């Protein structure tokens, strides 16, 4: 046992570290009487198919974590027919398991979710209507917006393919209005590079939407923070077109997009990241506070009267966010010690225990800032999402599902939750701390993003003058199912431990492991010696004792 004297909050404090693997004790002060924010809609997904909106089990799992929004892509190359004015409203792709486009939107609604319908205008994929002329990007100066419908280059700034885009979006929105569905959420552009005139393209897509349904919610083009959202969309659009045709700004970001990560040797085109890649995984955990910082700077810009002269409130949606943007599907490394766990074979970064901690950190940062509206984790069965399509088409919940469930059910971090003040003497960012007001107490969240354990002493003020009890929950590698990679010689991806038959291991994270000792100190409730293991989420539920 090692004893250290360190200065905390101006006083001499005795710190006893329980082992060499546990870092010095961190003091956290919580004031339950000071609200700092209200949590937005944190738990939402994107449509991938293969039964994620049709399987009763999948629907139950997504409803189990209070999914509210589900993003779906309107693929213009399939939605639009062979010539202008022709539409295939019921087109089906293989992942759709026989459900046409119109009915997919209806099914999302019948599941109790709000669809976000994104038009597939994209710089990286050829999803334009087949009768459009030009390319889907402007890297060669031959993008579609430069052409007219007759195939000739436009002679002025606005080609008639811009107005054709308005007619397409107008027809789509009118189609759903004719089916009794108005007030839907429409995202004008899936993603586009900065060389494209994003503001102009959004204007013509949005104009078609608004002309067809005055109650529609118009979401701006999916953009990247610190890059295209501010300079390529918000400023030029509001300057030229004002705020009438945008209700939300859409943002996409993955921590693996970070240029600093590439400088560390990460190649987004080649690297299949695994849990063995410690430099990469630690760097991505360090980026989680950036989401809140980007939201702050974007919120300031949208509220700036010099930029948004109308004064209209424009919301912020992260319609895609996750740790890693590259899918390991069919590229999984073999596991040389299969069926035992191997770090170098665990490439399910977004959905394993690490993904749960990473995602929890992003969501808690967002909740503590509280200035955005909606966050959608991009969802696929094999890579990004909350559910895995296992054997016999069963759906097995991955560890990140249980991280969401822990935050919701045990920490009370739901839409509208009251976040209260939490401060500490920890000058770093590897141990984050948050506090959520509860009816008869407060819930504390500690997120340890380091490879070392920490001890925490928490001082809580503002509670009722009565006795309180506290119970502890831990989400980490030991209390969630491990991803067992590909068996040597097999072409299968591998599955999470126990899949698809049992959730016994993952359920451990939803069970309390111990009561936390409490005492009174200087008029505050003191919770001492809270150990936060490496790469973990720790939740402490404080409530009035019976």
C-alpha cells in the first residue's frame, strides 16, 4: 500500500492508493442545486436493413433503449425512373427484406420512431438519378450541377438540373403527404465534399420540400464540423438565402476521421483497427469532448445575429456519429487463440466494451453541454450498431446497447434529464464526471478513458437532510461480452461471446456490484474510495434511504 500527500482544493489531503495499478485519488464536488443543462435526444440510430426495423426482436431491442429517431436513405438512383417524372416509390434493395421504400418509412413510424429521410446526394457514391448528366463530385470540374438536362454544360450559374432536383424532392414529399404523412423530417444531402456548392444544392432541394409540405422539417446537408458545416454551408447559405429553408443543421463525425490520428500512422483506407492498436484507441478516446466543443462553436454561429439575421432558432442534429468509420466486414483478422479472446482480433471497436465507453463519453459530453437536439449512431448489424444479426436471423445485443441501457436506467440520462454541476481537481480529461438529478437524490457518472484505474472521493451538496444510500454499477471489459474474432480457416466474422443465445455476460453491467460507503463531511454527503477501473463507465445511484 502506498500513501501520498497531495494538495486538493487548497487543503492537505491524505491519499491512499490501494495498489500500484490505481492512480491517485481524485476529488469530485457535485452541487445538486445548480443545473447546468438539459439532456437532448441522445439515443437514436440509422437504418441498415436485414430486419432491423421489421424483426420483432430487433424492434424490441431498439425500443429497449428508447430509440426515437431512425435515419433512412432515399436512394435517388432507384427512386427515380428512366426519365424525369417517373418514380419507383416501392423500390427494394436486398437489405430491405422485401419492404418497399414507402412502407419502410411507414414501418419506422409504426414502430414508434421518427424517420429522418436523407436524399442520397453524395460525393462518394453514384446515387444520382440515372437521367442526370455529370458526375457526383466536382473534382474534375464535371459535376452534375454544371449540366442541363439536355446534356450540355449550363451557360449560366444555375443549370436546369438544379430545378429538376427541386421537382424530385417536391414529388417525394408530396407522395408521402398524399399518403397522409406530413411534417416529416427531410435531410437534403447525405454527404458532399467541400468542392461542391452545398448551399445552392441545399436551397433547391429544400425549396421542393417546403413547397410540397409547409410543415416539413428541413435538415441541412450532412456536413463535417470544423470544416464544411461552418464555412461551406452555414455562412454562405444564411448570407444568400436566409434561414427559412433550414430547420436543423446536420453533422457527421467519426473519431477515426481526425487528421491527428492519421499522423500517428492510421490509414483510413487500409487500417482495420483492433483493440491491440493502443495508440489509435487511446487517441480516439481523447477526442470525445470535441463533439461538445464543435456543438458549442456551431451553436454560437447559428445564434449570431450577424450571421443568422432572422433570429430563427436552427437546431443541430448529429445524424451520424461513431468512433470508427471503416467497416471490418469480411476483413476481420483471424483469431489465433480462438475461441479465447484476442485483442488483435477484436475489430468491433464501435460495438464492444470500448465502443460503449467511447459512446458514453460522447453522449455525456453532449448532455452536459445540452445545446444540440438529436444524435444518431449509424447502425448496421455487423459494425456500427446496437444489434447483431446472429445465427438463424436472431438479434443479439452488443455491449454498446448495455452502455446505453446503463446510462438510461441506472444513471437517469434520458431526454430532458437535468444535468447538475460537477467539478473536480482533475486537470486531465481521462476521467470524466457527470451528475444527473433524480427524484430522490442524484446519479453520478464516472467515465475512465485511461488504461489505469482511478479512485474518486465524491462530495455531494444540496441533498435533502436525511440519510442516503448509494449503489455502484460498472460497465467494462470484465462485465460485458467479448468479441471473439474469426476462427482460423473460417470465412465467418466471428461473434460476441455467447451470441446469439444469451446475454448473461452483458447483463452483469446492469446489476449493482456493491453499496458505496457514505458519510457526512462539512455538511455534504461524502462517498469515498470509489474505484473506477480502466476503460470503464461507473454509475453511482444516490437515493434517500428507506
